C-alpha cells in the first residue's frame, strides 16, 4: 500500500487531496505496528505544527471508513490503529502488556466451529485475546519488575505494542 493509492481512495470517497492529508497518510503508513490516535496526532503536530490535531483524527476516521486501517482494543480501553491489510490476531498479556501477533489462520477452525454451532459471526479483530505471556507464566519469576499493570490501561502503548521479543 503506498500513500498515493491511499490518497486516491480517500479522494474517491469524497475527501479532498490536501497536503495535510498527505502528511497524515504517510505517517500512518510509516508507523509500523500499533499506535494510538493520540500518539500519531501529537507526533504529526510536533513535526507539522500547522496541521490541526482534529484534522488528524478526522483523517484517521476516514481511513478507517475506507478500510485502510483498523482500530483494536488491546487492554482496558486502549485502542490502537494498525494497517488493515495485515491479518493477525492480538494476544495481550494482562500483566506486562506485551502484545503478541498471532496469524489469523490459527483461529480459523475455532471461528468456523462457533459460526457453525451457534450461527454466530465472530469479529475477532475488534478486541484482543487477553491472558498471560510466556514470561509472566514462569512460576519462579516474580511479578514484572518494570511496573505493576495499570488498571487504567495507558498512554504507553508505543513501547509495548511491538512484537513480543
Ligand atoms: Zn472499538
Ligand atoms: Zn495489529
Ligand atoms: Zn507478560
């Protein structure tokens, strides 16, 4: 996906092709992994002070409407954006907030069984599956030395939302 075709798609959906939109689309495509709207907006506003934060939010909404990005809730209220063309399911550790990306194909048999047996269509993308990661499951290790999990979810999505190392 390149910025030009995304901008064309936005224009086709009724938007105008502005330089602000171009900057925002490039930032979205360059942000590998998961970022919150706030992170993107403040990053763009810092580099291009003339771009309003509200413009960033509106453009993110438009990008989601045309299917370029998706938002997903990784923890307590924490929503992040990622490119919609990457098929993965999120596993989030409730203790250390590590995010593991699971190939979506691993869930397919389960989702098919749920649909068949309950006539229920699962939207697996909207929320993460929560649990305990390998590191936090180790019986002899003490609680994460970094910090206790915050019950508010948090603003620190960037560092932690990378692939699990
Ligand atoms: Zn949502
Ligand atoms: Zn993702
Ligand atoms: Zn963990």
